[in-house]
C-alpha cells in the first residue's frame, strides 16, 4: 500500500468515526433512542415468583411508571401487604362486603395512578352512594392470561371471601395467550390449579423475563444482545431500523402487532387465509370453559360473577390506531364484533357480562386511550369503565347496601 493510499484510508476512517460520534451526540441531544439501560428502567420491577402460578406481585411495593397520557410525568405504583394494587384489607377477618376484580394490565392500571384505576374509581363511586364495599384489584397479581387468573382465583382469590367476582377480560391475549402445556395440575373441572411456565420467569430484580421473544418481550432486537452496542444511541437506531425492515418483509407490520395474533378481532382485506384460525378455535373453547369454571367456583363460594369485556384501542378508534399499530390504512382492514358474539353466548349460559367495547363505541366523542398509540386506558378510559360497571352492578342487583 502506498503512502498516499494509507493516508486516504486514515482520513476515511477518521471521517467515519467523527460522523458516528457526531450522530451519537446529536441523537442523545435531539432524539434519544431506547438504549438498553433506559428500557430496563422503564420495565416494571414489581413482580415476584408464585408457588402455584407463573408470577405474582411483590408485597408492599413502592415505585413509579412513566405516564403514557402525559409522557413527561410519572405515576405512583404501590401494592399492599398482600401484593394487590389496592388499599389494605384483612385477609382473615372480613369487615366489609368485597368485590374481587381479576384481570391483566388493563385491570392493574398500567401507566395510571393508583387512584385512577377503574377498581379505585369504582370503590369511590360505591362509597359516595352508600355502598360499603372493599374493591380488590388483583390485576397482574393473578397473572397475565385467563388460565392463570383462574388458577389464582381458586388458590388465593376465593379465600378473600368476595361477594362479587369480576373477570376483566381483554381480547388482546386472553384467548391466544392460554397455554395448556403449562398446566401441571388440574382440578375437577379439568382446569389448572397449578401452572408452571417453561418460558416466563421472574429475575432477582422483580422483572419478568421471557426465554422466547413474543408480544410481551421488551428489547428482543438483536442489537440489545450486544452489551456495549446496546447503550449506543446510533447503533440502537441502526439495529431497530434493520429489525423493522425485516419485520415488515416477514409479517407485513410495522410495530410488532400482527394480524395473525387477532383473528377474532381484525382481518386484512383480501387475505387468502388466517394461519392461526385453527389455534384460535381451540383456545376459544378453552376460554369459555375457564369462564364457566370461574362462575362455578364463585357460586360455590356464595359469590356472584360477572365478565367485564375490555377493548383494544383500535377496536374503539380504528382510524387513529390501526395505522400506528399495523402500518396500514384503516380501509385495508375489516373488524369482527367478537365481543357481541361472545356476549350472546355468555347470555345463553346465564353468565352476566358487561361489554365496555360497545359502551365506548356508543360514546365515541370521548378519548379513552393515550394519543401516542398506547393500548391501555388513559384515566378517562378507567373512569368511564368504572361508571359503567357501577351502573351495571346496581341495576342488576349484584350488590346491596
């Protein structure tokens, strides 16, 4: 190599390095990327292992989450001495009537204050109208999925002596997320009384880890597996762009949400087949069996039972959220009224149900979700749900003063 060639090579290398450093500092100042340490600090750390279920909540936890409605603010997250996001209750001596609410992150109240969750707002409404009830928010404490929530109900929930049990159903995962392979023991209804996941576990920091990447997995992109590179804003940007391109090529989506995961809710027009339809049909039968089991178990404990149907954001506001989540225009998809069909089926089995999806669609002037594409309710969504739930409970005589 000639001296001139070596000089040109050194100049090229210096230029590339200077450009990378310039891009790195520019991104940090103007458009910070989700580097690994930032993502880790934003991931919930309030979980702990369960003796009979996939996970549960830490007791006496105090922490914060970033608000999605107001991204520059944080919200407070606390749990009581039993690990529920609720005021303290006496697990042995029942001092008031009790409403127990099962569910996942929607019920837990992801990204809103303790006082803004629909369980907390419901308790406030009940007190204001002379109903002396404790409302127990078991969201997350009872797991992610319907089968985990049933398992928690029979192992722990019913010991709290609830007068009403409410199952907060969310269609985003409560059907397709059922994992019968994790049922290591079953009860007389052939439903799980002990679950052991081969994928999910809780690490020493209280964070749920997944051995396989799925919709619940954070920082699954390849770049996050390289310790030094995953803290570089420029390299993370490059890695995420590359991952997004390959994702679009492979699945036709831009955000990680796939049409195949929701065959019961949304379809791409003109699509010839639905690869997961057979799996859905099987798991739908399991869901119905789980809901029937919840009602039977509640009735055996002298508790009334209600299914509360909670919607995805794009179900209520497709024009806003379908492009953000799926990367396609709203007119390219078609929607199924699955909750309406399910409500009819539950009614035929004499299972009380409240369809919050239809209620929100009938009151579409309000905004129930953050504008950034976040799928969970904002405070207004929780308040609306609580108000409709209060109306339903009182009009159907499911509670008494």
